[in-house]
C-alpha cells in the first residue's frame, strides 16, 4: 500500500501545484499569474535546472550495452513519435498554429520530474540511472531540433535555415550541461547549492503556470478535444505497447529486461510539463499545451501502474 502511494505521489504533487495556479487565477487572488512567469522560467530557472540536472549525473556505472540500448532506442522512438504525431495532427485538422506543439506534446514526455521518482521507486538506483540516459536523449532532441523549430516558427520567416534559431538560453544551458557531464565537471558546493535551489523552482512555477492557463479556459473544452485524446492514446498506450510487442518478438537476452522495462515506462510518461511554457515563450498555443499536459498527466495515474504490471509479466 505504501509503495503504491509513493508511486502516485509525484502525480499528486504535480496536480496540487496545478490546483494552486488554477485557484489563484480563478479567484483573482493573484490575477494574471502567468504574466512574466514564462520568461522567468525559460530565461533563468529552466536553464539553471538543465545545467544542474546534467552535471550532477554519473552514468559511468551503467554497462555500455545497456547505455547504448536505452540512448539509441529513446532517440529512435522520440523521432518516430514526432513524425507520427505531426502528420496525425494534419489528418485530424489540428489548426496550423497548434500542429508543431501538438507533435511535441505527443512525443516529449515528463521523463525527469515524474519519471525519476516513479522509476527509482520501482527499480532502484540502477533503474534511475537508465531513466537518466533516456532523459538525456529526450532533452537533446528537444533543446536542439525542438527549440530550433519553435523559434523558427515564432519568427514567421521562410524555411531558410538560421543558426540563430538554435541560440537561446535553453540550448546553451544544455550544451554546458552535456560538456560538464562528459568531463565530470562539478560546481563547488558554495555555487551548486543556490543554483540547485533556483533550478528546483522550475517545476512548481511551470505547474502553477499550467493551472493559471487552465483557469482561463473551459475544462470541458480540454476533455472534449479529440486531438488531445489522440495524444494520450498514442503516448500513454499505443507507443509503449508497440514497443513491448517488438521487444518481445526480438527475444532479447534476460540481461536487457531492466532497460526494456525502463524504456517502456519512459515512453508512456505524460506530456512534458514545461512544453506549455515553451509554447507561450515562442508564440505557439500555450493554452492547448496546458490542456494536453493536464489530461495526459491525469490519465497517466491509471496507465502507468498498469503498464508497470505488464512489464513485470513480459520482462520477468
């Protein structure tokens, strides 16, 4: 009982923070709470969080075979999801200004803030290290390909490639974090402590931002949006089940059971929490993003435990 409560606690934690933002905006206790928050997150707290999260990791204890498997499969699946969700958005006639963020919501999962405590509880430190490897692939694609296209779209420019679309606080911080991770560089304690505290405010601020956006829209609209349900169907159910089916058909050695379980759960994570902030920052549809994050996170409270039970049966 205590283990299941602990497994659900990250989801409850996110839901409570969303509720704070929702109530503050709806009651006018803090009107226009979202004003300025997206800039604060994308220009200060999120870049700091990216650097600290990457530089703090030590993945040297992971076998090379497992490291390669998780990193390569993560990159492949995220890339396939981006393609599938983008063209599915066109088929579903998602408005043009939503199509890019729609594909991101169905491809980039909450692979850190929800996944780390969830997977750590279920599989211990070894599982957590593999989850970190998956998240590095996820973040690498988001902060390069993802930000480039969001930035490019926000400029209302032609399709000509522009290197400046890659130059922003988030991609720069990701590059710094990767370099620190690669060379084992750590901040001195006197610098690390305040930076860690500053970066840790990103998630509460992001969730409150989502709540404030939800307060300005009709929740029935979110629940009744078929495009959002298509995101949830693919991200939470179809993609992880297809992966499990393919992995089973390949009959990989038992040594890969743990990496395969971690990959399946990471694929099934709900939409990444900071996508609504990035959508707002780059003039995409942040309200739609907040709605999709809310609905997918809510549904994941049911789908993630069931998927974990399936992994126990298949990868035992």
